[in-house]
C-alpha cells in the first residue's frame, strides 16, 4: 500500500460568510488532495461535531492549532478568515510551510520519493 505524500491542514473561511459553503469548499479541496496522494485534515468537519457536542470557539481553535503542529504543510483557501490567519501564525511559529494553491502543495512535494 502506498503511503501518503504529506499531511495537509486545510485553513480557510469557516464562520465568515456562508458556513455551509465554506465547509463544502474545504471538503472539495480535501478530496482533491486525497486524489493526489495527500492526507488532508479538515477542521471544518468540526462543524458537525459541534452540532452534537457544543464547545466554545477557543476550544476548537486550540484543537486546530495542535493539529497544525503535526502537519507537513497548510493549504490556505481564499477568503477572509480571522481564524485562518491565526492558524497561519501558528504554522509560522512551528516552521510549517503554507501554500495558497493546490499547485503549490504539489510543487512542494513533487521531488519526494513515492
């Protein structure tokens, strides 16, 4: 079985704008990453967890920041998002690179052995 190329954290709008559309966009990106051999982490899925078991925003951000530290790269989706900007600061503090497109993620890991 082939291993995943890298773990990718997806950062992007969640509560700014249409939440359902934001979750859909994150899942579309995750599916594209999975098809390209990456292991995506989609914090937007916490939306469903929060419906069943509510936690404060700060708790979700704390959890997300913990996951960022374990990922190989962050994919920043377009759109205004104070939370995603905060996540990029965490990525920078832990030397986790940030990509702004699927192509950037691909280029970053194109020279690694498969």
